[in-house]
C-alpha cells in the first residue's frame, strides 16, 4: 500500500503535507508516500532518511488529435 500525490509545475510535497496525509488516512510510517511529478519523476517522501528519487514518470500529453 502507498499514497501517491501528483504534483505539477513547481509544486512539491512538504513534510507538513506528508503528516496531513498520514493523519487523514490513519496510516503509519510503514505506508510509503510518493510524490509523482511529470518533470522530476517519483520521489519517496516522509522517510527517516529524507527524500529519494525512486523512478521517473513518462507522460504523454493529449494533443487533441483523434488520428
């Protein structure tokens, strides 16, 4: 089980938001919280050792063409 928080632009997942997500979902430190960002990739947050990049997100934006 994990919590994914999708971010765009310059937004980042803060420690305060990690704490809020844990409180609202009644989860402990055993549940990973992962920030997904189109440019920065996937980052593991809220761990004792800080944050670390765990992967990259590849996104294809819809251009409106149906062909």
